[in-house]
């Protein structure tokens, strides 16, 4: 495989491209939730298409076949990207599903809290209160997003901020710009401990001999 082509279709290039696409989508959401919902689907769709192309080309150059597993998966990813780019409302639909997920999840958590209180552990009041609070918060938040446009816009901005933070962190990690974690000193083993304790004893015995 040509070295330049290999670099072009490498996993590092694909990861860099995905991070840039998510960063751009997050910026669009933060600029305007309406712009983000309208254009983020196109941006993400183009990114998905490029990922499919990279996977397909990489597998084709290595296998020299159009019916290999990588080429087929790449073609399916390209088709998904074309659908996302063509249907500009795909992101808006996904955001529209989030409040229903919050409500259903909150109801399930409340149901589990009731079972905990009545069947499994009736005396565990702390866990019951935590699960009940989380479940009610999910239902209330989902209902507010459905009923008030302000909360829907806030949700879009929060999604944008999370995309920006995640993509920037991934880029910094990829280019090794984050400070390295300090390695902790390994604790002394059982075989080393007697040896260390034996050293002072030797010194004391030598002093007595003098």
C-alpha cells in the first residue's frame, strides 16, 4: 500500500475527522439551537460518509476486493451518512426523542424505587429517596422540554457544550497535549520489608561491637 494513501486512510485520520465534525456540530448548537438542529445533521452526515469512504478504501487497498467485510461495512456507513445529510431533520428528531426517554426512564426508576420499598428492602429509605428523586427529576425535566421551547433550546446548547468539551479533550489527548499522569510509587513487597528492617539492626550491632 502506498505510504501517503495509508496515512490518509489511517485510524488516526479517521479519529481526527470525527473529532472535528463533532466539534463543528457543537459550535453550531452553541451559536444557535435552530441552526444546530438544521445543519448539524448535514455536518454529521458528511462526516459519516467520509468515515465510510475511509473504511472502504482502506479495506479495498489491503484486500483488493469490493466484496470484503470492510468494503461492505463502509458502503453501509456511507448510505447512513447520505441519509443523515439528505434528511436535515434527523438531529431535530433525535433531540425530540430525548424528553420521552427522560420521562420513560424516570417512570422506570420510580417503579424500581416502589419495588425496593415494598418488596426488596423496605428499610432502605436512603436508596428509596435517591431513586424517587431521580425518577421525579427525569419526568419533570422531560415534561418541561416537551412543553416549553426554552428548555428545548437549553437542551440543544447543553448538547453543543458537551460535544465541544468531548471533542477538544479527545484532540488534546490525541496530540498528547494533556499533562501526563504521575506514576505512583509501588509499595514495598513482603520480601523487601524484612530487608529494610534488617539494615538498622545491623548498624546497632556494629555499634555495640565497637
